């Protein structure tokens, strides 16, 4: 019996015992003078029975399956030939891999010695699953019986069910938290390995980025340099351009939609604006590379500048267009949510529509507007595809928007694509960059949250 | 006189109501309304109401819920403009100037006819900025000292200054409901309007705050014309000189407050003030 079937069986049992328990609770309530005298509702008793029946059994399945491989593999050691056992852990591991392959292929092996081990393995697995089935069914039956016996007017089934739900929710949220912590740890750990090869100071203060590592020691130009500053200034430059485009346009569009547009116009224009966010970034990327960048180049040449064909400006402007809906949609919602009473108060003092928007509505909507802008900013910082296509890969340290720049995320992609040795400085640099990016956005978020919270405290 | 009228007699009385009982006009009116009808879409909310508001007087508007008191009040400073379905016909004027005429700017009108709402609605600003908002947009103060003066004297008039003088920077929304309402009153008088419309200004307030505001209304009467909507008969009796009784969109009876409460002439008015329905 496979694990999936076992789990399904237990869930089915849980469902069945739920109905049975509920039914029994009805009956019990009748004989005790009605529902009024029961502490908990019949369905709560039902859930209690189901939990008693299925939960311990499911937990056992989980632990059994976690422990099973290790236990079986150690039991196999007795049948593995001594010659292999003497070869150390590595040889044993290889041997066991062979066996696993034989089992998987389903064909008999030409090597009778290995076939013996394989048969043994299969036999052990099958014993294990039958034993598990037996134990699990016994536990489920005992659990259900115990719980069914407990159904009585005084049983606090509701309290018990709520406690289980409570723990279930805690476990769910800790999975999310633990995943984050796990990712952070792995990035931290790999970054640490990187900083053993390249000094931290060089990384955060260096102005030259050319992540080469030598394949042979005597190779020409073998020394790479890992100064991350050009990447961060590139990210900053492009994001700043994007925000300069997106914030005014998005905010003004939101004000128009919320305050001036007729209902029909709003119903038509708002979804249309939101489509902007649904266009794949790669489409924006070639729009930037094939349309905007050449146009910028032409215009630049007209006024006597010489923009490179890939420029921060092209990428930034297109990215700005992409994130307009993040600003506009959220701002529109919060502006619409400002109570009419507050506007009326302003009108009643003889304020015009625009004065009311500027001085009453926008201040009241500010926390929401700020969070829309933040969302847009984090999209801009994390965006990769547009930059790859329109801004290039050259790690120039420049503040000139007409030059090619590159960003942190783009470099992470280029460092990790293709065949890489996993412990070279070049690959590990990606983790260090990721770590820096993580901290940058974290600090941004904390600052912004702080601002928003202070504002909320004042004006809610 | 049949004081024990049943409901059907009352509705007969309503159907037969052609004209408002009592004198709707005053000498030298500050504001006046003639034959005003108000519609929300297809639905008519006000039927042929004519009423004058005099200088230095408080006029109370009473009547059962939904009878159109707020609607009528909001017509007087064109606050109904922000309701797209709302349509007003008839004549209304301020100092003889047509409120709904082409030459009149509703923004300027509202600076002259202020309004205090049923629910306190302070802005998301500090106490000081709430009061300073109106003077700022109308350029009433040329420097900070003048603005300070306006803010402080408005707060004093509204009876709020003592309670908030050491926290003028605190948000207006941090005040209690009663304090917020007084803040809204201070905000309204800071722009020195000529008429103040109050829509149930005390409905959210405790008796002490209510008494304060009633005192304030009495003081304000020296300089302003005031129209107040209220559900409290006692309040109408205490603060107003004239009273207008509305019923299902019609103005049933107008008269001096004394007369209305001691000697109502229309059956509906009598029923209402003696608490027989409403
Ligand atoms: N925005 C609106 N749209 C449509 N109908 C409205 C609107 N506002 C009010 N009405 C209707 O107009 C009528 C009068 O409403 P109004 O608010 O003037 O009553 P009111 O006398 O102020 O009542 P209350 O004492 O409960 O405040 C009611 O029947 C109401 O349903
Ligand atoms: Mg009302």
C-alpha cells in the first residue's frame, strides 16, 4: 500500500467517523434532554472523533516514512558483501545506488549477489508497509473508540477542536517563517563561503565588477574583481528612473480615476490600466530594447549627446510604465475609501474640488498611497528581464542615464546561468549579491513601515 | 378639537395639506426659499417648501426621520451638488442673490453659508490645522500670528480651547466625539460665515457637551443666522426662536417656537410634539 493511499484511507476514515460521531452526539443529546444540555454541538463532537481517529495515525505515518529509509538501509548492511562494506561510506553509498537502480528498473540483475540484496530490500520495504498499515489501523480504531466513548453532555469537544485548530494554524504560519529563515540561512552560509575567498570590504567598497575566476592558475587575466558598488548604483539608477516615471503618472491617474472620472469611465479605464501589470516582462523587455532604446539614441544624437544603444534610461522608463498600475490601482482604492463625510466637511468650508483633494483627501489617503509606491519600488528593484534586454550587462559606475548599466538581479542571473563550478567565487558571488539585495529591501521596508505606522497612529 | 386622531385621520390631514400653516416669511430675510422641490432621481424628497431664515435668529427644523430636513438644509449651501442624482427646482436666495443662478459660485456660497454635520468629520490633520484649514484656503490671515489668533478665538468660541490648548498638534481624530463636534464647529466659525447650518449637531453628544453647544449657538446668534435640525424637542425649545415642522417632504407648520410648542395649529404638528407618532 502506497503512502498516498494510506493517507487517503485515513482521511476517509476521519470523514466517516465525523458523521458517525455527529450522529452519536445527536442521539446522546436526545437522551439527556436536548441540545441545551450539551456543552458542545454535535458537529464539534464529530470533529473531535475524526481528529482522535485520524490525527495520531497521520502523525505516525509521517514519522514512519521519515525514519523508514534510514532503518531499512542499516538493516541491509548485514547482506551487503564484506568487500563493499570495507570500502568505506562512499563505496557503500554507490553500491546502494546500484541496488536502488535495479529495483527501479524492475528487471532481474545479472549480478546474483546484488540481486540478493535487492530482493532483501524489496522484502523489507513490503514488511515495513504492512506493519505500518496494521499499526495505523489499530491506532485509528483505538482513537475513534476512545473519542466515541467520550461523547457526553460534559465533554468539551469545542474546546478540544479549537485547540487543535489553533496548533494547526501555528504550524502553518511557522512553515512560512521557517522557509524564510531557511532561505536566509542558506544564502548567509553561501555568502560566508564567498567572503572567505573575496574580502567583504572589497565587495562592498569595490568599484570594479568583473567576476572572472581562473580555470588554470597561469591564465591571462585570471584575477576577477568583485566590487558590487556599480551593480547597486545601477539598480538604484534604474529604479529611481522608474519611480520618477511611475509615481507621478500613477498618482495623478489614480486621482483622476477616483475623483474626476465618471463611473463608466472608471469602470472602463481601471481594468485597462491594470492590464499593464499583466503584460509579461519579456514583452516590456523587447519593447524597451527595440523601440525605446533606439528612440532615445536618436533623440540624444539630435541634441548632440551620444547615448549608448543600451541605456539605463530606456530600461528605467519602460520599467516605470510597467509599475504604474501598482501605484495607481492601490492609490485609487485608498482615495476612493476616504469617507465622503470628510470631503463634505471641506466643501462646506468653501474649499474647491482641487483644494479638497490636495489638502484633505490625499493626506488622509497617504498611508495607502505610500504602500502602493513601496510595492512598486520593490517590483522595480527586483525586475530583471527588462534590464537584461535594454540596459545591458556592462557594470559601469555612472550616474549618467544614457549609459549602459547593469543591476544586481541581472548579475545574479548571469552568474548562475551556464555550467558553473558550484564553489567558485564567481558562483558564490551570486549569493552574496542576493544577501545584499535582501538587506537593502529589508531596510527599505522597515523604514517605510515605520513611516506609515507613525502616520497611522496620528490620523486613524 | 379632535386630539385623539387616529392614523388615518392624520394621513387625511396630510393629503389635504396644500399650504404651510403659519407665516413662512420674515422681514429682511437672510436666506429665503420659495416653492422648492427636491428630487433624488425619480423620487421626490421635498414638496413645494417656502421658508425664510432671518438674521440673528435660530430656526429649528423638526420632523420625523426621513422627512427631508437634511435634504432641505443641504440645499441651502448647495451641498447636494455632490449627489449626482439630486435635482433642485424653485428659488433660493442669500441676501436676495439666487443660489442656483448662473452667476453664483457654490464655492463662494459655502464660504458664506457654513455647515456642521450630524456626525463629526474632522480632517486627518492636527487640531490646529483642522481649524486653520478654512482661513488658509480663503487667505483670511496674512501671517502666522493672525492665523493663530483666528484659530484660538474660534476654539474659544466653540468652548474647546481649554481642553486642547496644550495639544494643538495632536490629530483631530484623537479627540472624543463631543470634542470632535466642537472642533467641527470651531472649524466652521473660523471662516466667519454669515449663516451656519447645523444638522443634528448634538446627536452624538452627552448632555454636558450638548449644553455647551446650545450655549454656543445662543452666543453665535448675535452675529449669525443659524438653522438647526434636531430630533430633540427640548433642544428646539431651548435654542430656537422659530420652529419649522416637516412631514414627509412637506413643510407643515412654521411659527415662533413658543407658539409651536404650546399651541400647535396643525394636527400633524400637534401629534408630533406630543409624541403621538414620529
Ligand atoms: N442621497 C440620496 N439618494 C436618494 N435618496 C435620498 C438621498 N438622501 C436622502 N434621500 C431620501 O430623501 C428623503 C429625505 O431624507 P433626509 O436625509 O433629508 O431626511 P431627514 O429628515 O434628514 O431624516 P433624519 O432625521 O433621519 O436625518 C428620505 O426618504 C431619503 O430616503
Ligand atoms: Mg438628516
